[in-house]
């Protein structure tokens, strides 16, 4: 009896991690009724982070009215585990998916809602926080998140570290970019959030000014540390003002899962994401999964909606790499959930049959 371990990230815009894994599990079971399939819904810190960590750690899901990226009230959720750890998925409050494409503007998008979620969890007694940083519409350096905390606690930004000295923040992110520079938040991520070249220059200036002022006032500078540029600089705000540590979201989740124990009895690991290319090899979820599987001698199959640099993915250690979409499929068609499900099932069937 073959045992398959499914650890598939969301195909953003069309399939969540649980849905993608359900499609794969059903396909495997139809092909081989004797096969054992273990599904592990996952997230590297972006959309789906809350559900993935709650599934692993257990706890309660709480709803809260907060401000969205443009300041309108919305209902966001966060989690509190049985051990009292607050699970904050930033995208719940300030996700890019909350802003229509024609209204996206990282010059005005605000991270205030993230601060509101942290405040609510703090008032409920939480002192340990895991904060997912992926998928935000913001590029404000975390300034508005800090402002929300300062407003709630009645202190200045510079006093937040002392006011929250009994709190411990761990950032879950697959991003290792610094705050500023050619690989920083403005130049790499702002264009993905609707920024024009002129906006990118203005945001970069704001980031540099923020980092200089904070370093001058606090006596240290964490703007160059890996992860400071995550979520449009939200990572920097947590690190600089709240003493947060930044961790790979997938590594953090896999630790809680005791993944290394699970993988030992698997015959094959299947992972995936919406788009796989050279960036996948820079610490994204499928790469983290493959490295652990490879160290245990278990082959890893990678499926994605788009494949780039396939040779490099194979050379890095993936045993099979497959694009689920037939060549020439228009993006708007490929993104339809029913089409994505059918294409994913067809691709898995092809891999199982060795085609």
C-alpha cells in the first residue's frame, strides 16, 4: 500500500490549500483505492495561514470589526490557540484581495487593521503572537499598525516596545527581503500592489526616512534584516519596535506538525502552488517541503498553475514537476475554480500513471 503525503499551498485566486488537497486525494483514491492519503492544509504566512495553524494547533476563531486597507470597516478573524497564542493573519484585515484592482494604491493603503487585531488579542490576555505577513495590500512600513497599537495603549510609537515588553512576536513569512534598496519592499513588492514607478520612488523615500528616524531614536536599525521588507515593511515595524523574530512560515508550521515524523512513513510527497519558478527556490513553501522530504529520502512531486525554470526546479531536487494547465490556456479560463480542479485532477492522474 502506497502512502501519499499532500502538502499543497493555495493556488491563489482559484483553489485554497484544503480544496486543492481534496481534489488530489480524490484522484489518488480513484486511481488506487488501496492507497493511503494524508492531507495537511498549509500556508507560509499568507492567505490561509489562520486556518492552517488553527488546524494544527487547535483553538478558537474570533471575529472582529477592523479597518480594511482603505479604512472601511470589515469583519476579520484571528485565532487563539489552547495555549493562548494569538494567530494573526495580516491578510484577514489588510489583504490585497480586499481591494478592487482599480482602487489599489500602496501610497494610501493602511496596516491599521492589523494593529486592531493585535490589540483585541492583547486585551483578551494573549502575550504570544504568531503573525502571518503574506498577501497584504500595504506598503506603509507598518506605520499604521504601530499607530493602532499606540492609540489603543495611549503611548508613543517609541514606547511600544516597553509597553508590550511582556509580549513575544514571531513573524511567519516566506519573504527575506530587507526594508529598503533594490530588493526592498518598495521596489520589489509595491508594483504588485498597484504602484507606478513614481509611487515606488516615493514609497522608497518614506521607508528610508522611517528607518533613519527609528534608528536615531532607538539606537539600533533592523531595516536590513531578512524579512524587514515583508508585507510592505510590516515585518520591519514588528522587528524594530516590538522585538519580533522572523521565521519561515512553512518551517514554523512544519515544526508544530512534527512533519519529520510524518514524512518517514510516506512513499511520495505532493506539493504545489499557483506559480512555480526560480522564486520557489528562494524559500517558498514547496521548496521547504521538498528539502525535508529529500533529506528523508522521499520523492517530491510539484504541481503548479504556471511553471517557469523547470530545469532548475528539477535540479534543485523536485522529482517530478508538472504544470496543470494545457499550453495556451487563457489565464482567465485557467483561474476558474472548476477548470483548475479538473486540470489538477488530470495532472495528478498523469503523474500517477507515469505519463
